[in-house]
C-alpha cells in the first residue's frame, strides 16, 4: 500500500519517470561489476561447450584445408615435371650429330645399375624397328648400344659398363688450323666414373689436353657411326716409360638421369 501510494504520489507530481530512471541507473551501475565478473567466469565454460558442439565441423574444415594445400602442391609438382619432360622431348627433336640416320624415339622404363651390368630398358623393340647392336643416343651424345631386344622392349648397355668399348677420336687442330686428332678406344669403368681411353701414343706429336672433345671414330667395322659426342677429356698424364697416355673422359650424357633416348637404325659394316 505504501509503495502504491508513493508511486501514485510521484506520478501525480510528475516525478515518477525521473525517479525511476535514477533508481534504474543506480541499480545498473551497482550490478555492473557483478555482471562483469560473472561473464568472465562463465565465458570459458560457454566457449568450451560451444567448441565441443562445433569440434566436428572444425576438424572437417581443417582436413579440407589440408587436402586443398596438398592438392595445390601436387599440381605444382606435376606442372614442373611436365615442363621438364616437355623440354627433354624438345631437346630430342633435332640432333645435328645424327645426320640422316633414321631414328626411333623411346622412353627409359627401367634401370639396372651395378658394377657388373650397367643397362637401361626402353619401351621400344622389334615392332618399332629396333634391332640388336643399334647405337642409342640422347640429346647430349652417346648413351650405349642395344644388347637385347624383344617385340616391345630393348635393353641398352651403357658406355660406362666395364664391358663396353667405344672407338673414339680426340678432336684437335694442327698448326695450320686443320682438324686432326688421335684415335683410341674408350672403355667403361663403372657407374658415375670416367671412361678410360687406351692406345693413344705419348709422343710429342700427339697433343692431348683437358677439355678436348671426344667423338666416335666411325672407323671401318666400328659399332658406332662417326661423330657421335662421347664426352670431354677430364684428365691426362703420361707415366714415365709408358707406351700410351693415361686419359680420362667424362661422359657427355648424364646417364643417371636418362628419360628419353633415340635408337639409331644403323648397323656396322663388314
């Protein structure tokens, strides 16, 4: 009754709204610290339940993002690989040192690397015109020769194999500037090792130096046509009393990274 009378009195006097507003403001200010404290205490609990309720969605979203990043990385690697393969194929299109010899393009599908058998397998065989003893080249030069062949596959013996021998010519020029050079035989010594050239006379008229180019000799009965790049001389010496020079040749082709090759449809003469 007292409260009602007071409110009626205030209303009659027109002070009800202002008084009530002041009471409401005072109450709000008084309760603000309590409300803030409650919010700080209860917020982690609310966040916990909210996180628990949405955990599955967040996990799925994270997995989606990881899958998207992985796909982008895969796409970049695939593009880079395609560009490398495209460049390798372009390099194979025009091999000036081959001349007019017909060729069969092939891809390397398998490798065998040991001290006893340095070979690669290619995806072309007799059905494509490949035959035993045909030379095999890459963009930089000589790779080896075919030693086994089936209808759809062929095995290529690399020039670094210890059983491989290549007749070579060391390119040089004489005093008159005319091309000349010594002939020899380049033998394989194992994977990633230089070839050893034998039968080069150590006399003063036989000038051999580092970085001189070495090509196939193409002499009668040779297994390879003339002029195929074999490599460059990496070291040369003449031991005292030796009857031949000690010559090392690094292969022109990186035989560890073969992708594409060409088989030369050429066979040695009688």
